[in-house]
C-alpha cells in the first residue's frame, strides 16, 4: 500500500498572521468612526450642498430670467443694458467666491473616500486571510481523515491476509 499523504504546512506567513491579528483587533468592517470637522469644513460642505442643488439652479435661472426680462423691457429703467455687464460681474463674483468652498469640500470628501477605501481594503484583506485559514484547516482535517482511512485500510488488509492464511491452513488440513 502507498504511504499516507504528507500533512501540508500552513500557507500564511508569520507577517500575514500578525497582520490578520491586527485586522481582527481593529475590526475594519465596523471602524467607521466619523471624523470631526472644523467650522470651515462644515461651512464649505453647506455651501457646496446648496450651490450643487437643483433648487439653487432653478432659483438662479429664474432670477437671471427676471433680470434679463426687466432690463430688456425697461420696466424699472435699464440699470444694466444689453450686454448685461453688471450681471456678468455678479455671476463672476459668485463663481469666484463659491469655487474655494467647493474645492475645500471636495478635498475633504477625497480624504473621507481615501479612508473608506483603506477600510474596504483592510476588510477585504482580512476576509481573504480568514478564508485562507479556513482552507488550511479544512485541508488539515481532510489530510488527517485520509491518513486515518489509509491506516484503517492497511489494518483491514492485514486482517484479510491473516484470515486468508487461516483459511488456507484449514483447507490444507
């Protein structure tokens, strides 16, 4: 009979096991602690939320339409005649003023996204290592079971050989 298969050594290195231990301790899937934000960050987020909304776009579009119609029809006198220089100045001021708020909010959101991506990576790495450990444990159990079956088959083969020898002796007598 063949010899039983050799039991495989663990596949995770000690550094992998240390990292897994660390990931188990921080529980990356649950470590979504909210960041504390400064007053400036909160203001930037509010301004960005308002300026980036449909409500703002609709209100601004209505105001621009009213501005243009009143100046074209000269209902209240033309305070800003046709190339609408004052309107252009107001819109340029609004854009120049809102842009830094939007950029600050985007930078903060980028930091939050990077933190979430790192948490996702940690969670994925932990899951991969846990699955690898489970595979190792299953392989070890399977190898033990195969070794035990191999031992039982050898014992049965020896028993059968003994029985055959006894039968052959009895038949010879």
